[in-house]
């Protein structure tokens, strides 16, 4: 049995498992991997037989969240009178009111991010996305919040084996409460980009027609290792000559973006480095489809959804060898030491020069990506809740 089984003797009426999913829809603005995970699980739980789902959100202010709310149709949902950020702060000090005060009786409360949500009788499930990042970069306060979220959780869902190992090292009491529920790519990325979308990519990215480019899809935080990536890619003769562009899709604080622009300037006047901002949906799909390769140099990554998106679009993937990325891409990836510029450059050189090997690994990547679909992930989530 999962810890806490004594609190619940059975499911709700008519054999349905009553689940409340708690999330902040304001995160729909420039959604991260955590938000993609949350929305994908929400949409599939809402359609799953045997589950009666209620969505509980904080007061919304972002236009993107409000727009998403309007797409949810007949789904049972509640908007709290204050922002989720503020109610989470309150719950850290006062674990009341319980979620059931708004939703009625429940079997499970599911937090698709590391939130502590108090319950009266319902069991609690929470997803751990990147415990290595949280502990390495989050400081004392972040660890305290994780301890609160995980302390009495009946079930912790982890997005990879790599993350699970780090999770149990940090929180040994969770060993018998963890189930692996991997991330995935949206269904859109398993469909080919149209010729019209592909033909518009370079103009969208600020590149000349026909120019090949290496692609990064990541925020500008230091752990994403983008400064080193720029320097390493800039060592390629094609990049130095302005014949191969470097495109960093993402966003960050002004200081982070300025640091990356300074690195780009250091490559010389002919190098082409673009920071066109955040992309999603069809424009992101087309960016993968046209790229010479996705380069993921992160120092701290517990899954890496862009890896799956790129593989699904037949884009070569070049990845850090010290995180969860080898677990995700398997034999489809080229791997490098993300702390050594020369290792990154060598992997890029090998990928660009060996067309036969590139075709082989791209084909392996398409097959590998098919293993990471949200429907399969949701089946694992539902099975974990049903134990």
C-alpha cells in the first residue's frame, strides 16, 4: 500500500476516483516544461474514464491563462479568490483550509508541480520535475518547500530515472512512494511541419534565406550553459565565417540576455547569433524541422522535453552526457561533456561531417521519440493513482 491508505477506504460514488488537480494557469504565459506537463496531464485526466476531475486554480491575471480557462468546456473547475502563489504562501504556515473546502470530498489531490496542498481526507500526489536543479540552485528556502511538499505525500511522481535517483538520495523516506511518469512531447510535434511553415522559419528567426543553423531551446538561466555553448559552437569554421548560425530560442532576465549577446559579440563580426525570443507550437516545430541540430548543453536537466520534440521532427540532437538527457535520447544522440568547450565542438564537428551516421541517428531518434507520448505518460499516472 501507499503511505496514507488508512485515510481512504474506497473511491467516490459510481466507482469514480475523485481527483482535484491544483495548478497556476498564469504559468500559461511562456510555458515551461512543468506547465506543458501539467496541461497535458490535465487534458487527459479530464477525458479518462473512471476519473472525476476537478481543476482548482488561483485567481488568474495572465491573458494566456484566462484564454486557456475558456477552452475547458464542461470540466468541473474552481477559481480561488486569491492567486495560487499567495494561497501557497499561506499554506506553508497554516495548512488550512483544506482543498476539500472548495471541491467537496476527494480521493486524490494532484499537484503537477512541487506544491504543498493541505487535504482533509484525500491522498496527495505531487510531481518532482528537477530535484537536482532545486537543490543545487534553489537555496535553503527551496529545499524547505520541497521538504514540505514531499513530507507527507502519499505518492511522488518523478519524470525520469535520473530524477528518481537524485530524489531518493535527497529524501530517502520517499523510496517506496515514487512512481516514474515521464515527460513527453505534444502531439503536434509528431506531425510534419508544412512546407509553408518551413519556408517561413528563417525570416521568423532573423536569418537569411537558406542559412543553416544550430538550435538551442532553453531559458537563459546559467544552468542551461548557453555561454559555453556559444563559445564552443563559435569554434566551428562555418560559424566563425557566418555560414552556420546559432539560434537561441528562449527568454530570461535582461542581465542574462545581455551576457549571451556579449558572448556572441566575442565571436567576431561575421558570426551570426540570434536570440529571437520564445517560440511554441507550429513555429517551434518548424524551427526543429529546419535546424541542422538541437544542442542541449544543460548542466542540470532531469528530462528535457525539447530533446523529444526535436527527435520527432527528424532533427539531430547533441546533448550533455551528465544529466537525464542520455536516458531520454539513448542511441539517437551525440554526447559531450558540457563543462568542456572542446568536447561540445568535437560532437558538433562529428555530427556535421558524417552524413551517414547523422541519418542513422536521426532515424533512431524518430523511433525513440515515439516512446514519449503524453497519452502513455497519462496512463502511467492513472495507474499510479489506482494502486
